C-alpha cells in the first residue's frame, strides 16, 4: 500500500474498513451536492417562507418519527442488507424526482414529498451504517476509524459537495441529482464488497420492535455514563439550536456581513473541522479522552460568549473556525466513547437514542431561538446559549472522567 493510503486507512484497520471508508466518502460527496442543490430546488419552486422552512423541517422530521425504530431494526436484521436496501430506495426516490424535473412536472409539493421520503430512507441507512465501525475494527482502533469517517464527512459533505452541487444546478436543474444517484450507486458497490457476518447480530429474535426500543431506552437509562452523555448532547443541542437559528440574521443585520459573509461563516466552520483532522492524532496521543471532552465543551461555552460579544465579521469568522475544529473533535471523541462502551447488540438502538435526542434538541432550540431574538435582540440567543451551556457543564464536569472511560472494564462493550 502507498504511503498516502497507509495514512488514510492504516493496514491494521483491515480491508473491510477501507471499503466502508470509501463508501462513506463517496456517498458524502453526493449528500453534499444535495445539500446545496436541495435548497436551490426549493427556492426555484417557491418564495413562500413557510414552505421553505417546511423543507428544512422535513429533513429532520423522519429522525424524530422513526429514529428509534431504525435503531431497533439495525439490531435485529442483517445490517449490510438494511444499508443496501435503504440506499436502493434512496436511488429510486431521487430518480423519481429527476423524472419530474426532466418532464417539467416538478412542483413544490413534489419536492417536499421527495425530501420527506428521502429522509425516511436516510434514517435507516445512516442509523445502520453507524453501527458498522465497531464490527470491523478492534476496540482500540475505533477512534482512528472514526477520525477517518468524520474527516470524509467534513471534506466531502461540507467542502467539496456544496459548491459542486451549486455549479451543477446552474448547469441544469436535474444534473446534481443525477450525479447524486451515480455516487450512491458507486457507494453501494463498495458496501457490497464489505465482509460482514450474515444475519442479525442478536441471532434469532422473537420480540416486537416496541419491546426492542424499550430495551434500548432501558439500557441507556441504567447506564449512568451513557445516560449522562445523552442528556448532555440533548441539552447542548437545545442551546446550540437556539443560537444558530438566527445565525443568518445575526451575520447580515448585526455584523453587516451580507449574504457572502454568511456563507463565509459556514465555510469557516468546515475549514476548522478539516484543520482539526490534521492534528487530531497528535492531540489524542497527548491528551486523554476525558481532557478532550472537557476542552470541547468548555470551548462551546466560550464560543457562545464570543459570538454574543463580537461586533465585526472577521472576528466571527475566526470564532467559527475554532468552532469547526472543536466540533469535529467533540463529535469524534463522543461517538468513539459511545461505540466503545455499548455492546454490539445494542449499537443501533443506543445510537438512535443519541441521534433522536440530538435532533429533538435542535428542533426545541430552533423553536425558542426566534422568539428570544425577537424579544431581546439578535445576540440574546447567544447569551442564552452561553449561560445554559455553562450551567450544564458545571453540573457534569466531574462525571466526564467516568464517561470517557465507560466500558473499559466491560468485555462485552464495543
């Protein structure tokens, strides 16, 4: 293997991981293309703010409605088959949309229905895909593998995909979605080459899905470290959602940055995340997981304070770059901690609890962020987030050490 290949996917991680990483990076380019083309397609069909907001809601609604069910399915059926089936359905959904576009029968109703249907497929595909890494690599290599997957997400989904999607949409409304289909099909071919045990990870299962969901919720509730981590993620996403819900108005009206400046803010966070991938291995070898978790959560508190106090665009861009760096680090560390602590048979259900909590927090935060800003000004949601995260961090500070090492003495974990 070449030196570059060894850096990207160390040979000790094995060939199945390389196929997983390649499939993840490929599909993330397609998702990044849709990240830009989707809103552009919505805007081409309507200028109604309510319908535009509904499009954003429909992207998250399937996670709230079906996230726990998807996790339970991932823990009882053949995981590879679930991913292949869900992605095939995604291809069908996008192809139907392409047909409407080509025949000039596309409408906002068609677009909204497509986004919801695509989101449903995505819930099952992504919930199951998130369980594969602990099955493919040793427990000590989960962190290394997670870094590679997160780096691909940042580079492909956040940096490469969106500008390509915007360019393809300008060339022709249908082209970004055709490209997305081709990339998903290519990723499917890579997934098909992964070697995984056949059948469900729990063997023969005779329980109802509702019982499986209750069992997963019970596992989280009785595991002190994972319960606390789930509550932290929920609470921090409420505060984050409140602040970020007005980010576009904050940048345009408060900082006078204009639309281009707002784009620079989101790009800066992606750049920060990419930079973090370059130094993460050094950081993780020098500092413990607990130290990294504490540093990231403290940085979150200070980020809200800094944005509340910022008065110029360039300062906000620097802050957002730092935000992207620690957000990548936190995401990698928190998922690694969870995947190392949770038994294989519970990875789908426990992971779905976290993702559902994440989206629930965002929805709640976005619901209260607007009214807070309208009542007390555009910086008020950031002050709310600063105070809220500071209080939460003070409450859980001492528990972060035990959270970081959860499952270290459990032979069934990971």
